[in-house]
C-alpha cells in the first residue's frame, strides 16, 4: 500500500518580523474574475484572523503562491514595475488576483532564525527578481476592521522585508503535543527543524527524528484473546470517518489508498457511546439536499470529530498508511494546521472544493445513512 502525491499546500499567516503582531491582510471582496491590474486590497492587520490566513501553494517550478482561505481562488499579487532601487517608502503594488499567474509566484528563502518566531523568511517576486514583499506596520497596534499600514514592494530585503510563516504550523505542533503527550517535549525541541523542512520541501535525517519514531503507532493489543469483531455501528462509523477525512486529505494533494484497511484498524477503537455526540450532524448530512448543504455538513462532521474523542485514533489510523517517520510527521502537522485554518475561516474554501467532488460526497452521505441505521435506529 503506497501513498502517492504530496501535500500541495499548507496554511500560513505572513507576520512581520519587525512590527510585533502585525500581519499581511487580504480583502478579496468582489474579486471573482481576472483583472489585468489586479483588484482588492492588501494592507496590514494587528493579529491574524481569517483574512490574514493563506494556503501556501508549492508550484511545479519551485515557486510559491499565496491563496486566500477566505476568498476562494484569490491570490496575493505583486506588481514590481519600476522597483529597481531601494526607496525609503517602497514602491510597486501589492493587491489581489483571481487565479495565479506569473505575478502571483514568489521565491521564499529562510534567511535567519529568531527566538520568538523561529524561521524568518524573505518573499521575493519570481517575475521581478530582486523585488521583495515589504510591510510598514507603523502605528498598527490594535485590530482595525479595514486594516491599516502599508504592504508594497522593496528592492532588496531589509528588516521590513522579513517575515515569519509558522503561526499555523506551530498551532498544529501544539495540537499534536496534546494528542500525543508522550512526544510533546520532543515536538517542541524539533519545532524549528520541522517547520524549516516543511517550508523548504526538504527531508531531515533519520537521526534528527529518532525521538519521534512511533508517535502515531496504534497501541497494540495486550490480551492473548483475539479481540471481538467490531459491531455494525463501529464499522459504519469507522468507514464514515475515514471516507470523510481521506476525501479532505485528497484535496490537499495526497492520495491514501486502502481506506477499507484503515477503517478496519479504526473500527474497534470507536467508542459507541461517543457516537451520540455526532448524531445531529450525521442526521443533517443524510437529509441535506444540495451539494452545498452536504459539503457544509461534511465540514461540520470534520469539526465534530476533530474536537471529540476520535481524532487521535483516526489520525494514527490514517498515518499507518504512510511509511517513513518524516512523511508521517509532515502529513500530520500540515493536515492538522490546515484543519485549524479551515475551522477559523468557517470552511469557506474547503466547502467550495468539496462541492466539486460529487462522487466523494455521495459516498460520505451513504456512509452517514449506514451510521444512522446501525448506531441510532433505536434512539
């Protein structure tokens, strides 16, 4: 059983290294088609929320694009025309574009580390070499509904052209520390190394990860007596969880085969009593009529499972289909980070992508019917 593909994107917030708690804000309101000069507004915001959260997409040519997780298919755009020498106030234009082309591609380089933010990067235009993303957060000391400050371009990179991207990945590492407390200290120890390799698309050595080996292993059965066969409720629930989460993992670019085998591993771990916490969402999923309603209920189901008792064993069961320790860690962190980002942005981008997966939606809805019949028939 071989996992194919790679994670195509992971969530980031573009935080200034120079201006404390100031992030790049994107307002893509009304940006629904390609505009030659771009559109929308990009400026600064104090602290990071949905409009400061992006999917960092790795392109085939090694560049990156920043896609809004609030405004579907809207990307960060840089026009560096005329920016040929450093200027005190910067220049060029940073705004939005619908779909990604050459002016929405960037080169990211880790240039230093800091105690507060770990890896510090510069973000250079691929179309305009030597032109970097610049943030002036002067006076941005509290959240502003319309944003504030200035985001534009600068020729060469100085203090105002340095950023940290690890906010969402750090949140995912913290979540894994909660799910797997035995490995919490090791995750904290390797935090900077893990994020560096995720951003750069590189692989650490086995010796660097030795303390994290076995983190996702399901607990072995200690009894010599063969475990009982799972109930119909356990089997149906396991299939529902695996189908829903593997569908979402597929949206991120990873193909995990052997869903039935993963569900078998998960089934005996499902606590039937806990299923009642999911009853309302499962029933709403089964009765939803449009694809948009079904996609929304799948998003709700993901949140219910994530915040419930099943997520840790589900993550371990899915990770069992992945071979190397690093690939398991990279998958788990990027996947959890993306879930956190989707929940924070009310799932707008995820729901839009799910709506296109008609066959997958139908399979999850069918699973929900089996769970309803098996787990709630007498309720």
